[in-house]
């Protein structure tokens, strides 16, 4: 079983008032609707085993890998106060498609599966062949659903020729379909795209599909009649939204009341590279022109003016069923992950083995902001 004693929940800072936001929110539905699902965070107790599974069964590749000496301030690695690593896996650059974030916590040998995350559907060219590969690895197969490392379930569906995105949807169990749907529609500005999507995917009728666009990776909500028990295993969803719209979503959660309001887990904050983060990454100081004050005024007036190495706005919220959602500002996030894309990078397995044995040297990779 997992080592519960190693976990340490970190309290979030006080939630600021909605009128204290640095940049004026814009609740234009069209602007909010231009957001995109970025990735889902899952845990791994053995990174090599998980990577071998993702590569052999679903032909994914590593998009970037980073090592962290300290726990993430916004609990990207879960509620664990220890060194950790992040490995993004998928099919192409993060700013162009969906992916998975594999978080490994040094010292955690296993995770207790929760009841909420049902499965992640992935498009493949030959579902029968994919199931056979998984069976050869010793995976449990039920219908077209594969149970992989750490108990995560993946549904292998035939990739449609007119669909570019390989990830199809993420299925979540919810207590009340109506309340869950209202949160995603009223707070996140998504649409109910169930009609057509469910039939095309061969899904049961008693589901709701929430998303901004059919071409993206929507959430498939499954009614379970009681609130599912969540564990650190469930991870979190990451949504990339234009800066002003992201703040409008955050403001909606702060001001909403009732059964469909959600909650703030980590208040909105700005990560930037001036100057401490650049020092941490071993980079020289940024040029002084324009001054930080001028950049800040420009950022407040227009979030899209953020420099490529500039400020990223992040907030972590929860929906009505307690699923974590990381909201990031797209203007800087997309630039940052594009810059960090490193499919040719090698993971230093010898260094990791020494770290797992307690002989941890300084992290071999530079550390980007936890995004």
C-alpha cells in the first residue's frame, strides 16, 4: 500500500477577493470558449514501467521530462512533500495537442486508486492489435478497456480518419449529472456536446459530454448517484484559457453560490522569470528594457502582451464533485511548453536509481515553473 506517512497536505494561501485580480476578467463566452484541454495528471509508482506501457500499447513518446528537488507549491505532484519528477507523454508538441503528465514522487511505492476517474479513451488504428499487445504485457482486459500500471484504465477505440487528436475523452464518475453539467456550462463556459459524440463513440445514453469543441478532448460524465471517493491517484485536469477569460472563470468560482459553484484549491498566482526563477534555472538576468513596471502595466492592459519568457497565471480549482482543475493562461503557457518540448531528451535512469536509493545529487535538468 502507499506510504501515507510520507504525504503532507500543504495549506493554500487565503483566497483573494474577486475585485483584487491583477488583470480585469473578461467573461465573453466566445473568449472562454477558445480555451482548450491541455493534459490530465496521473501518478506513477514506477516511471519506467509506465513509459514502457504507454509506448508499447499506445505508441506515445516522451515530450519532456523534468526533475524537482522540492514539492510543487500548487501540489502538481499531489499532497506529497518530497522530491518528484514530471514526464509529459503524448503524440506531439504540447501546445498543439492533448497529453498526459506522469508525476513520480520519490519515496511513494504505490497509490490507492480512487472511484472517480473511470478511464481515458485513446484512438488507435487497430483496437484488436492494441488489446493483444496489452495482454502480452500482462494487463487486465475487460472488453476494450485496458487496466495499466497503477490501476489506470484506458479504452482503446478506433481512430476516426477525420480526427487529428488521438485522445478521445476522459471519463469521470459524478454524483449528479445535472449539477456537474451546470458547473462546466455556467462556470467554465463549455457546451453540452453529448448529442452525436456519444453515438459516435458507442457510449451509453445516460452520460453527459462537456467540452468547448468536438475536435478537442471533452469530459464524459457518468452518473454514479453518490459522490465518488477521490484519492491522490485521481490527479487533475489542466485547462489552457486566454488570460482574461481564465480570470473570469476564476471570478465565477469565487462569486458562485449553491450546489454547482465549485471551490478554489490554490488562489490565482503569477509565475514569472524575473529574476529568481531565471537564477534557479541557471540563466542570465533578463534585459532591463522594458522595465518590469512597464511590462506589468502592459500585462494588465493586455495579457497577450506577455513576453515569451514572462508571466504565467495559474489557479487550481475544484468542480462540484471535487475533481481538481488547473487553469493556466494560454498566452504564456503555450509559449512555455513549446519552448520546453524535448522529444529527443534522455531520462538519466542511473541518476534516478541513485536518487531512489537516497543518494540524490542536484537535479540534472533545469527546472521550469511547475506548469
